[in-house]
C-alpha cells in the first residue's frame, strides 16, 4: 500500500488535471507513480517535464531505457525496473539486452561506457573523475551527451526515490531484481 494517496485522475484538481491528461494521452494510462507524485503539482510537473525533455534528447530511447533499468536495479526500485523493462522492449531492446543492462553490461561499447559511468555516478554519489568522463568521450559521447547521461541519472534517481520511499504499487509486469557484484 502506498504511503501517500494515489490521486484519481478523474477527480483531480485543476492544478494537476492537465498534466495527468497529458500523461494519459502519451501513455494510454496514468501509471501509479504519477498518481503518487500528483500529490504535489510542482513535483508532477517537474517529473513529467523532465521525461518530455529527455525523450527528445540525443541519447535515444533505447539507451535511456538501458540506463533506467541499470539504475533501478542498483537502487532496488522494482517499480522502475518493471516500467523501464517494458519501455526498453518498446524502444527496440531485446529481452537479453535489457537483462544485460539491468546488470550494468552491454555488448555495445558505447552503451557499456554509458552504463559504467551512470552506475559509478550513482554508487559514488556523483564523484566521478576526469578519467571517467574521458572514457565516455572516448566511446563517442560529446559534452552534450555527457550532460544528458547525468540528467537521465538524476531523473531516474528521482523516480526510484519516489517509488521506493512511497511504496508505490507496481502496475506493470514485475521483473526480478538482479544481484550484481
């Protein structure tokens, strides 16, 4: 049971109804995470705005979802793992690709560099080195890509924290967490 009320989009206030309607229009449903975040119009608009902005970024949907499942697994966020596994498959990643990303690996060197970086970023609370950034750039990321990877990490930390802290009920097919060394 969620630690906060899940806001019913049909009876939501004028402050959040337009955003919930946009979410429903984009996804065909309002997931429980957004119903929980809707307790704060500012947080809801921030989260939905970040999703919208990053979906148009240069990383692409597939890499964004691979980053999301890696971070979700690292933070033990079963909600985000379920959601981003489904979205990753929709973005063209195979089940094996998503399972590998969940463990922080990829057969693609560019994706591997991004996953290695974001997991270090999360694990070490943003304490990355010049060598870490240089490894991303050597894999083909420019300054825009580096910043966008960090933005994806920040958004995923936000969603992980919401879902874990508030015990948001999972409304996507569940995916087991992986133990990663």
